[in-house]
C-alpha cells in the first residue's frame, strides 16, 4: 500500500504508487458509485474559488454529493485570499467547520499557506503553477484509452502553464514519455524543467522539451490548453500571442503528422486558437468530455483517500 495522502497540492509531491492508487480508486468509484455513496457521510468540504470555474466547481460539488458529503462554495465575495484576513486565519477558521478545503487561487503561495495553517487536508483546485486535479483526470482518461500507461507517448503543445506543469510532472512520475512543445519564451520555468527531468530519470521515462513544432515526433496523444491563462489576460498582448502561437495550433494536420489517435484539452477551449473546432468536436480523436467527467471521479478518489483512507484501497 502507498503512503497515506495528507494533502493534494502539487504533482511532484505524489509518488508513483500514490498516483496509481488514485487512478485505480477513481475507476472503481466510477464503475460502482453506489458502493461509495456514504464514504463522505457527515463530512463537509469548503471550496474557495478566487477565479471562475465550471468543471471544477460542478465536479467537486456533485462528486461530493455522490459520496454522501456536503460542500460549500465560497466565491470571490471575500476578495483575494490574504487581503481581508490573513491566509493563515482563513485556514484556521475554515478548519473549525470543514473536514477539507478545496481551493482555486491565483498564487501557489496561498495554497501552501492554507496547507500549512489548516488542520484539515487541502486540495489544489488550480493555481498559477499547478492543476493536479486535471492531470489526475487526464491520466485516468489515458488509462481508460490505452490500459498500459508505460507505453503511452503524450505531447503537450502550446503555452507552458499550470496544466502543462502538472501533466509533465505526473507523466515523469508515472513513467510516461512526454514531449513539451512551446514557442520560445513561453515554456515552463527552469525549476519545473529540472524537477521533471529528475522525476523522469527516476522512472525511466523520456522528457523532451522543444520549441520546434516539426520535432513533435510520433505520439499517441496530443494535449493543448488556452494560450492565455486566467489572470494573465492582457488585451495589448493579444496580437503578439496570436502571431507567436498560430504555428502551434493543434489541428487534424498535426494529429496526422504525429500519428496521434487522441486529442486532449482541459477546457475551456478557445476554439480556432489553440485547437480547431473540427478537431475538438471530432469524436474519433477528442476525449475532452471524458476528461471532464473524470475530473469528478479523480477528485472523488482524492477526497476518499484524504477523508476515509480505509476505503481508499
Ligand atoms: N491554464 C488554464 C486552465 C484552465 C482550467 C488557466 O489557468 O486559465
């Protein structure tokens, strides 16, 4: 059995065994939700959202209800975390009532602050650096598509952001070969690259980082995300972004070139920018709604593991 989960904050804090256990549990809950319908009975989850959300909000709320728990949505009415009251006080107050805290925040330091000061588990529901709930849903989806993750080749094409960071860290931990293709100047930080390389060399996976879209090589799945993330919008940069990123658009031509059979996107998609409408809607390739559904089962597995670990195996 893998080491017990205390929080779910960043992909590189999870071992291969922990991620594999979460994937297995998510698929078990998905196949037999009735068996887990009381696993969070009597438990309350506070959900803080500093940024907008559709999938994360709904999948947590409905997933928690399916496990017999209760969730409370705390939107932006309290302003940015740490402004009206300290992050530490926020964490300590919520710990008086809630059994877990789910938070979508602007800065990773707020997630870390919550985890440091809360006496209950904290789940990162997206920050500037990571989106681990999404990466978990994506590897559940890839397991469903390909069974043996160790044989899968996954490429991410586009902006180096929270989603690509989480994907490459989780891929490297799981032993999945990963190619990251970002325009020059839009890749991840040195620190993130180094962390990924270290994890990949431990698991035996390959990690390739390039800005040459022609070097994408042969892939099973291609992933993309919006060219501008929430909080980074700047209308004056829109023209430059479109110019720089257009050669990196994920479309049928790129899929054919890489021989890829699956296209992935965390959504919301900016259709005709990072991905064509035709490919996004093409059910022969697109698994975007399977990923969206698996958000709920992945997060259910995380919450069961945090709050009722005896039932997590
Ligand atoms: N990179 C995107 C992901 C949205 C789910 C963002 O942070 O806006």
